[in-house]
C-alpha cells in the first residue's frame, strides 16, 4: 500500500518576527462506510459506498500555576494510539491522567464545568469515576473491520468512538477557551488553549481540486501531575478511491483560532514544511513508527511542496542573504561547498532565494510602512558591499583595456560563455565595471579614452566573430547591425 506524505508547515509569528514550528504527529485513517452517515458536511463520492480519510493531529500544550500555556516543544509529542484512529467524534472527550489524592477533581473548559471522583492511590487514567460513580473512561477499542489495502470498513454506533463517559464530554472547543483543573489536595492549574489551531489540505494526485479539511479539537487528556495536556484534532475528508490513491499529500497549517482562515496566507510557508510519512493504524499494530524519508526521496518530496500560489516570506536578514548571494556569484568553488562553509542547508537556501526573489520583484506586496519600497535598494547596496569585500588583490591590475575587451565579448556572445573564455567571474567583472564607471564619472579624459577603447574592442570582437563562422553565409541585416 502506498504511504501518504504529510507536510507540517510552520507559521510566521508577526510579533516575534520568526518562524514557529509546532511539534505534532499527524496520522491518517482511510475508511469506508456503507449506510447512513451522521452529518459530516460531506457529499457522497462513490454511490452508496462512501470513502473517507480522517486526518488526526496530535500535539502537546501545558497548564501551570501561573496561567501560562502554549504548544510546547520541550515535551515530546505523545505517540498516537489505536484509539486515535477512529473516523469521527461528535463531541470532545475530557480525559484525566497522572495521580491525585482521594477526593474531587473539578475541570472546566470555557464555561462548562465537570466533576470527577478519585479513589485513594488510584491512577487517574483507570481509577477515576464520574460524580454518579460510573467510570470516567469507556473501555475497549472501536470495532473496525479490516478491508483490502489497509482501508477499514466502519460499522456500529458513532458514539463508540468516544473515550470519555457521557458526562465527561463537551462540545468541540473553538481554541480560545480557558482550561482549568483543581484537585482536592490544592493543585490548581489553568491556562487558555493554544491560540492556533490546525487546518489540513488534501493534495490531489489527479485533476480533482485539493480539499480543505476543518479540524476539530475532540480529545483533551490532562495530566494533573505535570500539567501536560495532549490535544488531538480530527477532520474528515472525502476520497475518490477507497484506497486513497487519489491523494498525494496532506498539508497541515496552523492559524489563529479567533481569526477567519485565509488559505492563501497559510499555504505560503508549506515549502518550509517538515515532510514525513503519516502515521497509520498499521504502524501502531506493528509497534513501530512510520518509515523515515531521507536522501533523494526526501528531497523530491520537499520540492513537491513548492506548488503554492504565494511563496513564503524571507526569514534570512537581507545583509546575510546578500553576502551568501555574493559568494555564490563568485563561483570559486562548488555551490554545495560554499553553502556548507556558510552553514546554510542547500534546500533552506533555495527557499530563501525564492522568497527574496519574490519580495524584491515586488517590494510593495508585503509592505505596510514607508521604508519597505526601498528594500531593493537596501539589498543592492548590501550585495555591493559583500561583493567588494571578496575582491582579490590581483584584480587591481586589470586595466580599462581589459574592461573594454570583456564587455565587448559579452555583448557579441553569450555573457556566461564570454566570461568563462576571458577567465573572469561575474563578481570580478561587476567590481571592474564599477571601478571603471566611477573613474569615468570623475575624470572626463578617462571617460573619453574608455569610450574609445570600448568602440575598438567591439569592432575587434565582431571581426573575430565573423572569422569564427568560417565563411558561413551571413545575414545581411545582421551584418549591417553589427557594423552600426
């Protein structure tokens, strides 16, 4: 069975002026249903048998006594379990973990409060009861039959997918609610849910359009001992084929929970995404993580993410970008060696080069102040300074005649080929040109002499070009143009 890829995109934090990568594990669950479905806001795609993929995103947040919260990169994200690979949850489960003394635990999500009872010395994952005395968690796994090529056939009651007892469920949180937990021994943890929520895009391998999947936060597992909160988001999208081979990739983007989702902005950072193989139920059953992408396979998968309408914002400071661009223009060593010496990953540079090229081509696109329209000039000056710093001592020996000869050769031939034949790099030529033009601006007599040398070398270059043609028929109009 072909494995699906996941691209986990970072997001741009405007306040911090930095890219933020959200630690997460992404799984996919391909399933089919025959019969009447609950309202998933989806249309049938293949007659009476419906085929779907559920995207599961697991991440970790934290509660503490000072009310701080957020998506944490200090804790590893919990490995998915078999209970994560269910099609849908109509409401959100509140689950408790850790340990607490005998007594009452009060939970609150937004304005909704819940109460759980703890037996003395009990592990909260198994020994917690509701206020009515029933188990706070359901037992057993959903009964998902196996179909061909890893696709499951789903049957039975939908609420069997819920892990929490009825009274320990809440409507799907929007993402801006405050979560609080108070135990009988005085521990009080409280914090708002993470300010960003995931959205998923199903990237099609066919001519069918890509599909955007809304994700719902449907599982919150709160460890009252550490303050850790494992969050599970879930969304459902329709498939054209039961095996999901119409999908190429799942893109995951993070967006502020209290703002309308703007896809054109969110997708911009997908070229910077972490690309990996999605978790599937078979991985859990084998007890092994998904295979790891590496080498050419990883490189190909990363470059496939470039098919976005709007490219990413540049992250590298303009001065550093100009310095690296200047060094690469010298071509004194292999490109990969230059980037390694400058501590830049080749793929990262390719993304930055695209981002900066896009911005410099139209500086006002992302400009919200009066200074940004001069960005091209700022870059040009930074590039010139970096390029001049790379000059070799022997370049000072080049004369006006040298400049005229190389210039004429570039005019009558392919510039890159002319530079190679003259044994001059582009950076060396640009420094020489600046030096000659600056002197001509200051010294009128030199300006006249430089113009004479350019005319002379141009005639010489055109004559040499004719001789290289070895008597081949000339285009009269081209001949006249060359002599003009």
